[in-house]
C-alpha cells in the first residue's frame, strides 16, 4: 500500500510518541522529512534526529525533547497543507502561531524554513505544518 502523505505520517508518529512519553520515534527516510526535522531542531522543538540504515531501508530516528519536569515541549503538531488542499502564503500573510510561542514550517524557494526565518529572508511558500 502506498502512502499518500508521508509528511503527515511523520507528524502523526511524533504526536503519538509524544503522548506516550517515549524518548524517540522512527520513520521512513525522505529528504523533505529530514529538512522538516532540521527546522524543528533549530527552533528547539526536538532534541536531535539521525539517519540510520542503508539506501533501501533508511530511517529517521527522532529524539524528542522534554522539559525539566518531564513535560512535553511539543504541545501540538498539525499538518496545514495537504495533498488534496495545498495552502500557500505570501511573506506578508504568514500567520503568527500562538503569539510567537509556536512556529509554522514553510516550504520556500530557499528551502524549508520556520515562519520567522521566512520573514527574515522575505519569502513566502507552502505552509507545511504548525507546531507549538
């Protein structure tokens, strides 16, 4: 069975493991997922990620981040643009997530960036997901 939305699959895996309180999660590798995880790491929502395995069965291993008392750093992670309904935004219309406490991950011509980075580089793009 083919997967229609691999990015949504990654976000769902992170959401499910986050609720269970586990430290890490594995997901099939793709470059777009790796770039999304890199953005989440830069913004401080995940501890780290790494690529394991060889070419046919590469996997991303995501180490989730928890606060000093064990509370989850990611309170919510949602897909915005879906294969059936793409959502795009200009730099002027980029939404602010939770009054700046969260981020919007944006696919731009400069790569996958957070909404703050997209504003600094003055580029808009496809709104991939919202994290807070």
